[in-house]
C-alpha cells in the first residue's frame, strides 16, 4: 500500500513544498495537487518536479472541460518529461457550479467526454498521427466546422513514457464503472471502507469485467485524515467544515454528488439536514450536524490499535494508496505520523 498526500489548493503552497522533502524522507510515495477554481495545478506540479527527486507527482484532478483533449495530453507528457517519468494524470468532471460558473462552458456528457479524452491522450502519447472520430471530439476538425485546413498531426516530442498513468476521480455508479474499465487508478471521495462494497462493488465489478489486462490492477486511492494516540479523536472536528461544504454546498439540491453519496451510505436524513442548513447560510449548524460516526468511519484517527484495525479495513475494502492528511500540532509531529504509518504498511 502506498502513502500519498494532497497539497492544499487554498493557500500555503510554498510552505508545503518546503516541508515536502521531510515527508519524502519519511516514506511518502505520491503527492497530489488539485485544481478547483484556484491557482492552476500544472504550474505548481512543474515547480514540484524541480524540487523533488523520488516522489510521484499527480494532478488530483484536472477538470475534463477546461482543456482540449490534446492539450491535456501535451500537458501530461510535459510534466512527465520534467519530472523524469514521475507524473500521473488525474482527471475528473468537477461539477456544474465550477464548470459553468467559473469556466463558462456547458457541463455535459461527463462520461462520454472522459472516455474519449482518455483515448485521445493515449494516442498522443503513442505519437500516433492523430485522427479521431468521436461523439464529442473529432480530430482534425471537420472542414465544414472550420477553415478546412486542419490535418492529422502527431506529437513532435518523444514522451518519456508512451503510457502515462491515468486516475479518474469518481463517486457515481457509471463514473466508477468507467474508472475500473479504462484507468490505472480510481479516486473516490469520503471513502467509507465498511460500506464501499455496497455502494460501489457492482460498478467496480462491471468495469473490471471490461478492463484491458495491460492496464494492470486498479489502484484505489482513498483520502483519510490521520491522527494517532490518546485523545486523537478530538482532531475529527477539524473535518466538519469540509464535510459540511461538500455535502451541503457543493451543488444545488438534487445536483450535489457528495450529498447523494452520503445518502447512499445510509445518512439520508442527515444529508438533507446538512444541505438545508448550509444553503440557508447556517454553516456552523451544518458542521455540527455532520454525524460523528461518519467522520470516524472515513478517517484513520484513534489509538495505535484502532488505526491499525482501520488500516486492515481499508486494505480489505480494496484501498491500495492512502492519501492522508496528517493532523498534529506541528510539522515535525505530522512527519512522524507519516513515518509511523509507513512503517506499519511496508
């Protein structure tokens, strides 16, 4: 099992990079940089490539709507080049609030677009002369839609790798099935190891049944806050604002994927209450309404014995990469948490 960490997109990036070398020495395997409506992830990943030597670098995630498929492929090949073959391309649909609100493009056909983008990226990395006829993307552009001067081209550079790993962030049934079929890795959100099989088992099985064996085993990348020791559960309250934001505010009623996930976990009434409170501007009340057992179930928090048991639960549920958020009073203590858990799962 690998150990990963996501760098915050809300601020403090420069400080986090300075600290990353210590995490790398402690055994961190991979670091993810997100892209919401913040600074772009690509420039920061390029900076990380220059400041690190061993650690894997991943976009976690690049929204599928904000770049053309070929630019996505070029960007991934460029990051793989400057990092010496250490890059993983994370893709995801984001949501209509961000895509239509911040980027001003329609949020349509996320499944079909993701499938075609993956096919186009892999063709670019193979240096195929690019000709693609899809439902959503056609390359070159048909003459009747442009000047008629477009012609099939192939990437000028020779990529470090002709097959760069692709992860898909997904929580909906069809999206998860697509990830299990087409991608090297799957990034769920708010992963509940005790209920993962009930919620996603059928989708994963359906996708794996169509999976190309050359892709290898699916890397299941789960996020979890990490705190170990007596009184560690007090750190769980720090997760309440994020849960309230996602379950309550990341989308309108009926269009919030995270709220739907909480309901599928069995928290129908709680998810509805959190959303009502959050959308009414009662954010603190929404945070207080997040069930403590949901926080506990989606975290690696507790005594040494409890965290060891939880690690076994994650492994049994299929997790292969733990993307942790170490919670401790200072940097040295946070690094020690990564070192500790690295020792347990080596």
